[in-house]
C-alpha cells in the first residue's frame, strides 16, 4: 500500500494562492455592483431592437454576477477545507510526537 504524505508547506502555499484569487474575484465583483463601472446599463437607444438588447444585457449581467458569486463561494470553501486539513494535520503531528516521546521514555526506563 502506498504511503500518503501531506506537505503542509505546499498546502499553505496553495491556500495563499486561493486567497489571492478570492481577493481578486471579490475586488472585480465590486465593479459589477449597481452604480459601479460595470453595474450601469449602457444606453441602448430607442430602436425596436433596443428593448430586446436591454433584456439580453440584464440576463447576461445577472448570470455573470451569479457565476462570480459561486466562484467566490467555491474559493472560500477550498480555503476553509485546506485550513481544516492543516489543523487536523498539526493535531495528528502533535499526537505522534507525544506518543513517540512516551515510547522513548519507556525504552529509556527499561
């Protein structure tokens, strides 16, 4: 059976990369908020086709907003999962060290 090895330094680096992406997405998402650069509907004019263009734009804007929110949630979930994994790993390492020290003292006392 293959031995599984956890590299905490790699997980921390990966978590930091995900956090940077989370912050980037959060920053760009603000641009889509009402009243910001991408949160204002452009002028479509008065042609008959402008009403359909307005509806298409609103649907695309809403879909983009929802997808960005889902991406933020996924990134946040991955960060939380990595933090939890690192916490469990550290607890496991502490327990291993305690048990090892106990076994060493048993050997020394024998």
